[in-house]
């Protein structure tokens, strides 16, 4: 993929991250057309976070892995995966859907790979703790085969983070910084989740709330 090109844009109320799987239901006519062209040409499209009023300038391309279902009226269920991050330079509305002239970017080389690897291990431990506490069923055995950069995006996709936090993680160009921020944020999320679970347990069992008042 060239460093600068024009790609179709799909504004959504979510943040796509590299290697993130994302199923999509395509029902609007303009996006049926867009996905049809991508399937025909074997090309990706760009997902950008749209909060209802503003569209972000940095997004991530989505590769179509599989068409899960085709409906009689042209709607589609597809499975996509995040690929390359991009920065929008110009937006065009020459077609029913938006297009963007974009440049692609990657993380900067790690200055200390050993420290980054250790931080990635700590981040994975925290992610497993969070999913266990939150009751999320996930198996992260495959993470042992990922590098620190890939793990940083895996952590950044955690359900405990807001879309705004995920957008900031997407924009960072240092995997070490992304991991560092993720670890700090996950520690706080885990603590809040533990307290919430304890409170629910006490309320459900008519327990004593005095221990939380000190």
C-alpha cells in the first residue's frame, strides 16, 4: 500500500484499531455500494471515529475478511480486521460515500525493546485480570505470539476504555507510551471494577456498607 492514496471513508461511532476484528452490518445504500466496490477490487476502506458532530482526522483501514451473510435487499454482514493507520489530508464527496486522501503511518522504533516487552507482559496480565473481574469470556493465549506493538493495540481495544481514550491510543506513535498509558488506565479501571462488584454483592446480600465509608 503506497504512503499516500485515496480510500473510501466509513465514519462510525467507534474506533478501529490495527488487528482488531469488527463485524459490520451494511444497510445504507451508499455503503452497500462502497463495500461492493471494495469486494470487487479487493481493497480496504477507512474507518474514522464520528461522535455525532465531529469526525476525527486519524483512522484505521479495515480489510474485509469474509462476507458472513447476504440479504435479498442487498444488505450485508461482513467481518473486517483493522490494518493500517492513516491521517486524512483531504476529503472528497464526489461519490455517494466520502473518500479521503490519506497518508499512512507506523509506530516509531522502540528505543528499549526489553523494557517494552516487559511492559507488554504486565499489560496482558492486567487485561486478563480485568476480563475475569468483568466476566468477559476471552482467551489470550495467542498473545504470546504477538510483538509489543501488536499487544499495545490489543490492550487499547479493551472494553473498559472510552472511545475517546481509544482514539488517543490510536494516534500515539510509540508502542511503549501506548502500553504505559494502557497499564496506568487499566489499573484504575480494575480498581473501580472491583469496588463496583463488591458494592453490588453487598447490596444484593443486604450487607454492611460501613467498610466503604472510611
